[in-house]
C-alpha cells in the first residue's frame, strides 16, 4: 500500500500535477497547492498566485478558493502574499479582492469569472467600503487580506 502511494506521488510530481499541502482539507474554503500558469487553477475556483504572471515558469504557492467568503486569509498563510489572480469560473460569478480583513474600509477590486491579472498593481478598483466607495487605481500586490464572492444568477 505504501509503495503504491509513493509511486502515485512520484508520478504526480514528474507529470507536474499540483499537490495539495497536508493541512488542506476538501471542505476548507482555501487550500494551498504548488504550481504555475493558469492551468494550475481548478475549474470553478479563484486562484491567488504568490508571484506575478501566475508564478511565471516555476512552481510556487497557489491559494485555491472554492467560492466561500474568506474574511481572513491569514488563517491560511495567504495574507498579503498574492501577486496575480485567475478566476476560473463563469462570467456571472464575481469576487471582491480586499485589502483589509473582513473587507473593511480600504482598497478593493471587483473581478468577474474568467478574469485574470498578471499583476495586481495599477488596477482600476475602488476605495472605501462596498456600500460607499469611490473609484481609484489600486495596488493590491502582496496586499489582499480577504475575498468575498457573489453571483448574478444563483
């Protein structure tokens, strides 16, 4: 049994499949994998990449969010660490990338499904709260602390 597990993990590493960290659970709103490129992001997920350009050509942490609000990315060792994002979901789905925990007052960016940003700097976003905000350029590289989700057709 152990030999089969070792063989399976070795094959996954050779093929380049993303591997979940041991602390990730299937029902966790955030799980960390290692990979690069948009192909590392599972369907119907929002992926936060540690490095610009979807981790470039090297494997690095990717935090996979499953569509449940996350008020504190610090609980998943992902606070203020993302430099690029890909939302692999239908366009009708949307998410707010927030500078502060619980999406409190600060900078934030609304993104729709299928959106991808190689960098999180200089984006058209908002400042304030989700109820009362004004448009501005936002610099969210290494600054995302919370994510809120929604859909126009659920």
